[in-house]
C-alpha cells in the first residue's frame, strides 16, 4: 500500500516571496527521491485557472468572491490534490484555505463562521500537514510588488488591507502552532531558502 503524500501549503501576503521558496522546498524534496507536485490557488486546474482570472481581475461582491474561491478549491482537491496525495506524491500548494480566512475574512470582513461552513463542506477531512507562513510587513511587500508586475485586484489594495490580512494570518498561526511555521520574509531569499531546506530535511526525517 502506497504511503500517503504530505500536503504543505505556503502562505503570506502578496509580495512575501512564496513562489521562490516553493521551488527551493521542491528541489530539496526531489533530491531525496520524493515525488512532488507544485500547484496554486486559486488555480491548479483548467477550471481553477479560468476562475482565477475572474477572481483577480473582475470586480465582485465579497460573497461571490468567497464562493468562487471555494469552487476553484473543490475542483483543485478533486482533480489534483487528493489524487496526488493518494499516490504518495507530496503536494506543495501556493495558498489554501488559510488564505481565504486571511483575505476574505481578515481583509474584506466576510464572516469567519461562514468560511468555516464552506470549509467543512469542501474539505472536512483534509488539512495541510504543514503550513509555512512567510511573513513580511505590508510596506515591504508593496515595494516588491511595485518592482515586479502590473497589479491585479488584490495587489492593488491599500497597505491597511494587507495589514489586516497579515494580522489574520498571524492569528491563525498562533491558534495552530502545531501546523504553522512562521518565517521572517524580510531576510534575503537565499537565507530563507537555506532555512527551509534544513527544515524539510528534519521534518521528513
């Protein structure tokens, strides 16, 4: 019987540097002969990527935004995440439901209880094995985003929005310390990468 793969999520406000560090962790795991899938939310499937374009670029109400996030997540779980884990593959995901609590609840004010109801409907039996929260102050993230690309609907938000999102993330990390590891994202990328590489080696035994 194939051992279940592990599910690792990467969280943080826009501009935290998640994409760079996901690649580092994937390389570390592959060097240990582990099968790895890198994916993202919203997205990860044809339906999810189509919904991502709508979510990131079309104005909408907070209820619609939250429902679309979970619609993309349901497809992602069915098509990518659950099959990969069942086959023994490790899944590295750029954002998961913690992001919905941070952005839609912390940032926009959607009821956390309502998000919890959707979470129980879409994935009542599955949570990440490990969540790496790359934490940066909003002003640092804003400087990085300004240099990187044209802003989408979330990236164009004001600093106070990202302050609320960051606080929501840190609150979740304090609530679930057994699952979260908070990383200082203001350090140089190579320093963060080295720490994560060492962490993965220890975590995987």
